[in-house]
C-alpha cells in the first residue's frame, strides 16, 4: 500500500514537473516574442545599408509591408500591419521612392518617412484624340515605359474584368474578325506613369479612365436600344472622323437616315474606312493593320472582309459598316469633346442622352 502511494506521489510529481517545464517554455516563448516585437518596433536591429524602397501608387498596407520586408527594412509584415493599424496611419502612407536603412529603422520612423510625399520618378505621356492602339503602344515604348509588343499583348489578353465595360467587350473567340480587342477602349489623355511599374498597371490606367466615362444610365440606354457597346463606339468613331466639329449632329442624322429601315443604301458610305491603299487617306487598314501584319497582302482575309467589304459601284470608295444591328435613333446620341479612343478609327467621343 505504501509502495502504491509512493508511486502515485512520484507520478503526480512528474506531471507537475512537465507542466512546470511547459509553463517555463511558454513564458520564454512569449518573452522572446515580446522582446522581438519590442526590438522590431523600436528598430534595435543591427544597422544595415541604406536601400531605396519603391511603393507603387495605390498600394495598401499589406503590399507596403511586403515591400519593406523584401528590402530588409522590417522582419515581420504582420507586426508592421498591426502597428500601422494601432497608430491609425494607414491613410497617411504615400507612394513613391523612399530611402530607408535595413533593420535599424523604428516603425515610427518608417511611418514618418512613408507619410512624407515623395513622388516617384514619372514619365508624362500625352495621347491625343484619335490615336490608335498601335500608336499608343508606340508612344509608351518611346517613353521608355515598356515595349509596344508587351503593351498590346497585355491590352488584348490581360484580365481587366474589374472594370464594368470589359464584360461588354467580346472575347476573341466571339469576335474572330476583329483586329484588336483593345482598339477603342484606351482612353486618350495626359498621364503621369510611374517608371518601372508593371505593363498591366499601365494598361489599366487607360481602361480605368474609359470605364469612368460610361455610366449605368448609358448601359441601360444601350440595352433599351438593343445596341452593344462595341457597336456604339464604332459608329461614334465614324461620326467624329467624318466631322469632329459642329457638324457632328448633322453627320449623325445622315447616318441615321442611311441605316433606317427601307433605306436605299443601307450602308454608311463613310470616308473613314476606305479600302484604298493610299498614304493620303486616313485609312485604318492601310495605315495600321497592313504594317502590323507586314504588308497589305499579308492581312488575314477575314480581317480585310470585316474592315473593308466591297463598295457599291459608282459610289464612294468607302465600304459599308458591317453591323446589322446599327439601326438606332441616332438623334438620341450626342457627341462631346470628352476624349475617348474609339474603334475602328479611334476618333470619337460619345455619351448617350438619357430622355
């Protein structure tokens, strides 16, 4: 009996020893974590070299914390995010290029530096009205921001589904005769682009501007008129290219009459999509599509057929606009000087008058 009691006592004592060890280990872990956090927040690490940290425009606290960790300025993204939240400093953090010291900057010092506006090196690019997608890409390359090829690839193949208008632009599989998906949606304006930013962000800047021009009321009016966004943009581009002045409404009325039911045409007969191979004309096929493919004879037949169908004998050398659903009351559409790059000639700006 005594042996059993002694055994139980030893067993009980062993449990307490284990619990004591665990408590000590837990205390050491907590103490170590607190010490790490204290040193990290206070910047008590071994001083390192100065580094330049580039914070892209629009970066959130998580992205900024990751940039700082990647540069060796901080060691814990979680701790930095928590501290910024405790300080209520998230809205103060700026974008730009900042010089910080590795491992020796307190969080307060980092926040102070990042809260000082330090605009990163930028490049200003002006895109005039009527600039085609290829010409925009060439301007971006000339500005040293990215190659024209990379810009067009991202503009045509990238994921921009966060913008409302993108859902109304058909994919290539649904528009096999289209030259470029991006044509008409790259908003012309003067931009300040960050150097060394991603090609996706460059393209998104154009698309965000375009997206802001089309309101919910406009989409509702398009649906009411049984018209697609690409059709509206294409027709509007013809109107502005034909006039682009105070005669816009008259040209629009002419197109309305030509596309009306019972019209003897029924085609636009517009001079903006001529198939004549001449440098003297603003010819989308000749000036932009042909060089892209390496010559007129190398343009895919379906592209030629889509952009330059046969003309009526004896009339203008301009083909019909091959959009069977463009029988809308153009009197309900007006043009204004809002700068929007539009397809196929990328020349018009449009809004819808909501009755």
